[in-house]
C-alpha cells in the first residue's frame, strides 16, 4: 500500500451560513495525498437538501460533477461527508459543493483551491464481472495510465505468500489486464498492481468458479471482490 506523505498541502476554509434556511457549513477542507485528493465537509444545518454534488475545475471557471451523495442530516447533530478524488493529474484543482434542494433548486458552497503535489498515473477504472468474459475464473481489470512503463502484478494468499508474480508493458491510455483464477482454490487473495511508486490493491475472495465484484473507491484505495457460492 502507499505510504501517505502528510507534508503536502492541507487547506481549510471555515464558512458561516451559505444561504439562510438551506445549508450551514461548519467547515470544508481538502488535502492532496499520494492516494488522491480528499474532500471533506461538515454541516450544522441542512434544510430541504436532497443531494450534495462535488464539482471540480482545473481552471476555476468550468466545473464538472465528480461525486454525488444523499443528504444525511438528522435532528440537530453535525453531519460529515467525504470524497476521494483519485484523478489528480494537474497542478491545481478547484472544488465546490452544489446543494440540490427538494424542489430541484440549488446553490453552491465557497470554492476551495488545492495544489496537486502528487499525481496518480495509474488509475483502475473497472473490475469486470465474470459474465463479461467467455471463460470462467478470469479476473479482468480495466485501467488507464498517463505514462508508459512496466507494470508488476502479483497474487498473494491470506498469509501474504506470493503465489504468482509477472511484469508487463503499460501504454498511455486504456489498458486491460486479465488474470486466470480458475485453478486457485477457494479462499481470500490479494491482487497487487505496481508501477513505479504507485500501488493498486484488489482484495479477492473466491467461493466458487464464477465471480461477482463489489468495487469500492474508499480509503485506502482498494477494490473488494467477492464471488458467489455455487
């Protein structure tokens, strides 16, 4: 797994009432680490708020949505939200929170500006379901890379014993990696992808020959893969 370097930019913006009767923010903050940029915000009041949408910009003018979550406010307690942006490839990024109300009107929080001290060149886009392939037991990983190079990938069991390790060329743009798990017995595995200092980890639990995938981009940046019992 990646080692977090906490000497990077850490920006806090403390806000008061954004719009009366809609949202009261306690704080909005962002931090760029070598796993991505973490956006956190905490609300004191949420009145008639349906969704929060995190919007991102690379120039501070044009914004596009990168994350959406349902408002969770209950009673008078504070509510905290987080989003991990793994696509951090520029020098500076701008983020704001869009508050979508129940009547479909909306407003915005203040903008936070975060320096991108770390760049993620290797991005896992999708772990495929077995129904996407003709062969059973094939783990298909779709990923993109901003640089060319050599990718080392390995399979370890739950005791961290390395069962397989190989290296392949990576090209700029989309890439596909297919690994045959059909001969492996039932059990828990980890599938590690490393290019340079970047590491992606897929946690894999095999219970049958066919696989179902439950993918999460939470922190740490790992992907949990579970199979269904036959």
